[in-house]
């Protein structure tokens, strides 16, 4: 049986991949640039630490939130 830590890690990885994909799609940028933007954001820290239950939110909403709250990352 798979333990909870493995499932949580798997879910977080998929969430991060989905957020990066949505960033690339919404901003019409390459995946590599979206990857760099995501991992330099506060959102990335929040998802990886599990603060505020943010890892349970919808990836599209989180991507939109990142775009709105950290526009300087896209310049």
C-alpha cells in the first residue's frame, strides 16, 4: 500500500506541473520560462511547504493568482 507521504508528493508534483502549464498557456510563453517564473515565485514556496492549504486549490486558479499578484516576474 502506498503511504500518504508518497501520495502527497505525487499530488504536489502534478499540481506544480499543471500550474506551469497554465502559466505558459495564459501568458503565451515557453514552458521553460513558465518553469523559471513558477519556481522563483512565492507561490512555489507556499505549495512546497503546504502553507495555508494552498496545495489543495485548483491549478488554474493558482496560476491566475500568481499572474495577478506577482506581475514583476513576467517582465
